[in-house]
């Protein structure tokens, strides 16, 4: 699954267009390297997002099969480090 689609599917970012803009702006890193919009995420990848007030890191636990998941099931797909 593409990184921008994954970010919106697991409710890290509210909308996919916001996730696409973040990736294009160069603030999203996968395993320490700057992510491109077409980059696929895999289970076990570490994703870092650099915000203006700091950064957050997430670990990919699973790839969702549907477009979005319920917020109550977020812990099954992503772990905040």
C-alpha cells in the first residue's frame, strides 16, 4: 500500500490529500529515508513525520484491506513510538 494511502487509512492523517502534501513536502520518512509518494509500506517499517513542533514515529503493524478502518482498531495497524 502506498505511504499516503496508509497514513489516511489508519487515521494518522485525516485526509489522503493532506498525506500526499506531507509526502511531497518531504516531511515523511520511511526507515530513515525521505519517502516518495509512490513508496510502498511494509509490515515492520518505521515511519517518521516531522511536524513544525517536533516529530512523531510510527511502526507499521499491519496493512488494512479496506479504504479506512474504525478508530477503535487503530492499535492493530499502527504503534506510536
